[in-house]
C-alpha cells in the first residue's frame, strides 16, 4: 500500500487538487445522441466530476452552434449531479490540464473508431505522459449511431425517436428543417 502511494505521488500532486477525480469527455456532440448520453451516464459513475467538453473544430462544419450544443447537453444531463458541460478550442491536453482532470473519456463503437482513437490517445500521451485515456465500449444498440446519421435522418423527415434523448427531439427537428 505504501509503495503504491509513493509511485503515484507526483501524479496526485499535479492532477488531484482537493482530491477530486475529474474526467473530461470531449467531442463535437453535433448533436448529442443516445450513444453519447449512455457514455456520460456510465463515465459519471467513474469520476467525482465529469466534464462534457464540446470541441470547437474549425475543420468540421457543424450544424448546431457551440452554444446550442452545450444547451442540448445541459438539458439532458441536468439530473446527473456530477456532470458539468463546457466548451473548448485548441489542444485537448491543454484543456485537460487546465481543468486538472485525471483522464480523457472516449466511446468506442467499432474497430474503425479504435484505430483513430488509439492514434489520438498515443499523441496525447506523447504530449503529456500524465494524461490517461479511458475507453468505454458503446452499448450494442448504439453501436451504429452517430450524430451524422441523426442529422441525415432528421433533414429528410425521418423519425429520430429512440436515437436521441426525447427532450431534444423537437430542437433537432426544428433546426434541421430550417437548414435545408
Ligand atoms: P461523432 O463521431 O458522431 O461525430 P463525436 O465527435 O461527438 O461523435 O463523439 C464524441 C465521443 O463520443 C467520441 O469518443 C465517440 O467515439 C463517442 N461516441 C459517438 N457516438 C457514440 C455512440 N453511438 N456510442 C458510444 N460512443 C459514441
């Protein structure tokens, strides 16, 4: 027990002020889907605080504004006490350090996700060896689900019920109809 404490002493000093274990779940969330929400629920149980961080990405054309995406996530997570919603731009590692988080959370849907996510996790580890990435496997019923599929369906008048949280269905349909 004593040995273990010694080994992790530096990490605890740098990344656990107040003894809080903070996780960051980053993504585009354009918009939030049931797949994302499942990961949020599960990851919130692993950390004292989980920050869902909406990434501003210049190279990805988003349908929802950053503010809209944050609002939709807040609407669906307000009942989870230890979840906070935020936005960021720039390097994820810098954001994680600024928030004094211990780990990045990622969802894995398929083998195709794995290759890219492995690369990103390695890169982040290279930038800062203290930043861990934790992968949660997508629930089988969400493994085909993506924000793009939801947008495509809504844009063409399809039924997105069961794919996104009930409380944001109207927001998504309204937005997508107005962007055609
Ligand atoms: P997308 O790939 O749909 O544009 P995001 O960039 O918003 O999604 O994804 C944010 C995170 O959520 C990533 O780690 C991604 O792997 C994960 N994720 C996306 N969709 C799902 C899903 N259906 N089930 C579990 N995790 C998911």
